[in-house]
C-alpha cells in the first residue's frame, strides 16, 4: 500500500484543514472496505447492494484520484456506477433521459427547420433563423445547426452541390458510364518480389455492366486512349452491351492526369461529355466496384504472373455481369446467363478455387 503522505501531497497539496478532513474520509472508506472484505472472506459470501451503496458513498467523498490507489474491492468506474444506480437511483435515470444541458427543441419546430433546409437548399443557418424570426420564432443559429446535423443535413454550400449532383445522377443514370483505376499485384516466388499493376475499367451506372479494359505496370495517357478505343471496338460485340454504348451521353472520371486532353477530345468527338469528379462520392458506382473486386477476389488469392491475374479478373468480370446479384438492382443479376426458373435441381458452381461461386437451377433430364 502506498505511503499516505506521498499520496496526499501529490494529489491535494499541503492545506492542513483539507488534509485533515480528507484523512478522516479515507480512513472511513478503508474501514468500510476492510470490514466488508473480512466478512466476505470469512463467510464466503457476496457483496450486497447495501455494501455497494456504502462503499460508493464513501468513495465519492474521497474522489477518483485517491480511490484508484486505495480501492481493492472494485475499480473506480465500478464504484461510480454503483453510486449512480444505488444512490442517485431515479434521479440519475431522469437526468439520463433528459440529457445534459438545455431541453431539446420542440419536435414541431424541428420538423419546420428540416423542411426549410430541404425545400430551400441554398438557405444557410442565418437565413433559416431570419425566416423563423419573421414568423415570431426565436432560435439561435447554433441550435439550427445542431438540429440539421442530427438529421444528416449538410451546410448550405455542400447541400446545394450534393443535391445538384444527386439530381443529375438520377436524371441521367441510364446514359452514364464511369471509369477509374485500381491496383492489383502478383508475387514472383523466384525473385521474391511483388509486381504492381494498374487496372483500367469502365462501368455503366444503371446496368452495372463492367468492362475491364486492361492492365499495365506503367499507364500513360496514350495507353488509356488505346484501351478505350479497344472497348468500343472489341467489347461492343459482347452480348447485352451494344445498346449501352449507343445511348451513352456522359463519362465520369477523376482528376488523374492519365485522362489527357487527347482522351477527352476523343470521347467528346463521339458526342459524349466528360465529367471530372472531384470527390469519391461523385463516382460512387466505380468506387463500389473497386471495393467488390478487391474484397471478393484480389484479397483472397495471390497470383504468380500477369496472365493468371488477368484471367482471374476476366472471370470476375463475367461473374459480376452475369451471376452476382446486385443490391442496387433489387438483388437481381444485370445480365443473367440463364433464365430464372423455379424448377430443376439447385446446382452450385464455383471458380478460382471456390473464391467465386453462385447457385443456379439445372434442368432435370427428361
């Protein structure tokens, strides 16, 4: 047990009167603790709520800093919890329900403030406060901010840009493609080295149709243009993709310098507008595909060379387009390889050593 003089002076200085009172409180707690522990050890009993209440009251008088050094029957947080439940009781419950600080704003007023922010996306906190003052309602700018924060409504500038983009996204989802890069790697066991590749892909927003256009260790603007041209000429012949190319109007890409002016000119020559995203939230479909292929394939296997890696990603592309259900499409498959059927044997199919798998119905033999 620590020296009391050191404990007192370290925590409470050398005020004689304060030390005297504290000394009696510490002795009071130690006597209670010793008595209760002795009874428990002697009778092999357990702590009662009356014991907990007594210890909690005496511990609160001593304070946390000293109690953590002298309490051997319970931790400080436990003693404080006992005090809240057994001493404060209903008073603590009511205080917890009400929450700290001022009472919450009336629900009717909260609904009005939220409605103002949603219907008038350019209105900031001060403007909403002014409109409320016009109808005889007084409320602070901080209170308005806190209410909108609780409802997940952003400040006016961010709210306006987000609303505009979301409206554009919904209105043009059937005519929009997105493109992006992600990284994949192979491991050469002979040289004990990792080789990193940049993978370029394109994905249609509405149909969730993905095309992996190629991968390289050293991507350039010219390479990106070549792979886009390849997609237009080679992938166009794939099933269920022709109409997606014919109706496209927008191509979303990030600020990567590999999307050069030559690339943009080539795209816009087809009558397609290039839209530069300045934030991952502006290209969510592409970002979600990157997460899917990494979680479902690339993080689960190590590939030894470029050919095997590309083959695996082509298999995932087919799995993503024709087998995997998508939550954004109400858990349906974009371009199912076979028609849905309620008859036949449920069959399990897997690829890549069980990494990619799905179920389908196989027609029963006649």
